[in-house]
C-alpha cells in the first residue's frame, strides 16, 4: 500500500471514524426518534442495539479491513471473486448518498450566513419552502434551476476535493484532528447555554418522559436498530476501508467501543440541546412541545430558525454556531463517504489518489446539480428512502452473510484477540454476527420495504426503479471492466 493511503497514527483513524459516524443523522434524526419512541424507555432498545449489533458489526468490519489491508472491493473479491459486484455496489451506493448529502450541506452553508442576520424573516417555513428551495412536487420542477443553491453545493464539493485529494494523513487525518474535537466543543457549548434558558426543563421533560408501553411495540425496536445502523455507518464499506488504511497492529476491539461511545454521547448531547431550546420556545409561545416537533430538514431549517427568531440577541451567537456545527458534521461524514469508492478504484485500476478523487468530485458535483432545482427537495426524499431503507439494508444483509459465513468470521477471533489488550471476543460475538445480526437486519429491511412501497406514488416508484438501475449499471460496469493494476490479484492478508 502506498504511503498516500495510510494513517499517520491510530489516533487519526479513531478521530476519522468518529467524524464519519457523527453526522446530520445525529442532529436531525436521533432527537426525534428518541422523543417519538418512548422517551427514556427508548434507551433500553437503544443500548441493546448498540451491544447486540453496533459494536459486534464494527468489530467484524474493522477486523476485515485490518486483516486484508486493502479497499473494500478488493477484500470482497479476495474472499470470493463471485461477489465482486457487491464489492462495488456498496461503495457506489455510498457515493450516491454523498451526492444528495452534499445538497443538504449546501443548504446549511447558506443558513450559516443567514443566521448572522436572521435573514429568513418572520416566517422561516415560507422562506425555506418557497423563497430558497422554490419547492415543487412536479418532475417539471427539475427545469427550474436555483443558482444560489448550486453555488453553495459546489463550494462544498470544492472543500471535499481540497481535503481528499491530498495524502490521507495530511488531508483527512489532519482535518479530523481539528474538526472532530471542535464539533464536540461547539455542541457542548450550545447545550450548556440551552440548559440555562427558561423552559428548558419543559423540553427535557417531554423528551425523557418514559412511555414504557412502547417497549412492546416492534416498530420502536426496529427504529432503535435502524438508528444504530445509520449513525455508526454499519455495512456501508467505510469502516472496512478506514481499517484497511492502518499500517500498525491496532487494538481494534477497544477502539470500537471508543467510537461507538463517542457517537452515542454526541447524539444524546444534541438531543438535550434541541429539546431544551424547544422547551424555551414552548414557554415563550405557549405552544405545547409536541406541536413544535419536526424531523429532517424541517427541524434544522424551519423549527430552529423559528426558535432563533424569539431568542433575542443570543440568537446571533447560537444560530451561527449551530449551523457551523451542522456543516462540520456534514463535511466529516462526506469526507468518509468518498474513501471506499476512491480506494477501490485506485486498487483495481492503478490510478493515483489525486486523480481518482478529482474525477469523483467532478462527477459528484455535476450529479448534485439536480438537487439545485425546484424538484430537488422531493427527489432527495425519494432517493434517501431507497438508498437507506431498501438498497443500503439489503447490502448490509449480504455483507453479513459474506463476512460471517463465506469468509468464516471465526478466522478473525484469534487475529483480533492477539491485538487486544483488554477486551476479547469469542462464542458470544460469533453467535451475534452469524445468526442474530442477519435476522434482525433482514426484519428491518422487510419492514422498510413495506413502509416505502405502501406510501409510494407512481412518480416515486419510477424514481426508485431508475435509481436502482443506475446503481446496478455503474456497479456492473466497474465489476466487468478489466483491472489495470497488476497487484489486484495479490492478497496482503495479515496473520
């Protein structure tokens, strides 16, 4: 492996993985899921999901990456060449996530500047839907181009290229050492301030008030497992790739617990901050907290600006800090998304890191322009539903089967235990990754499929089928194209 694709230290790896895990989903998805899934009672399925699925899968994926010291696609191909298509499908899916993720990042970039003057006006909802996004559910909305949104998205791609085209340690490694600690510091600062607001206790009471009856609701358990899948980036090839960059024998098992714990701490800190401020808004407007709750882009770009409008002078400090936090979280996540497809292309076709990243960023920037149209918001929701609830989960199931059964995950036990100073794995871990995990994820996938198709219109169905065909076509092309790297068939498996 060339030096341009190696971590300078285990600390760079850990911080990069934390940055990869800590993203927009921690800020806009988790608080709503926690609130709507039983409040304090939700912590029971949440913790179980971390212990039963999150940590065991991360250990397995890190172990595969560390053992093969190669890209995700090459590791899959070396395990069984008949599965090379899957080795491309997952990184290509991640590239698609990165493309629409960049549009959210672009919107947030605009809001960073808006927040200094509260330029969204007295009605943030109207500004977001009509003034900025010019939203349209009609496919013809794709013809209405929004220049300011396009510029903001392109700035994000330029930043991603500037960081990613450098050697791994001088680019992503250095940025992670700065951005990840800064991310936590800013969020902690926002939370400390939010806890001093009048009415903060109202929001926290709503958030943590336990509804024990929901523990018997199957959907709540599925939400808990789904949250861990998406917040820890399980099954999306990034973890295998990042571990493949390691040049030292690292204690993967202990680091896995650190990464999972850091991710959990961040999203729970974010939930405290969001609901403390919602409690303040409830007190000021005499509106019940449940009537203020929103999720997704609505929470970030509508509800939060509405709160800032009544927050007074402090809003000019908290607002920019909040949107800067979101931008940092988004950038660190996107930087991790480009690595699996980039490293896989470098491995198979012997193209330099700089050239590969440049080509991918140009393609990504061009493709993301579809989200800089009036139809972009609706398209984003449709593609997000497909990639996360259908394609992504299905790939995770296949990956579990491939790593746990075809490769025989037993091969990792001695390998990982010999490098672990404190925690050892054994029969319990094997039972989870070979039997429990595939079963749970398959159930989540079936549930997600049912939910998606039960609510799909004809237009959404067309978009879903088109997205699937595009993913399969690109993955098939990369699978069938002959390798130009003479080392593609070599196996650098550690013992």
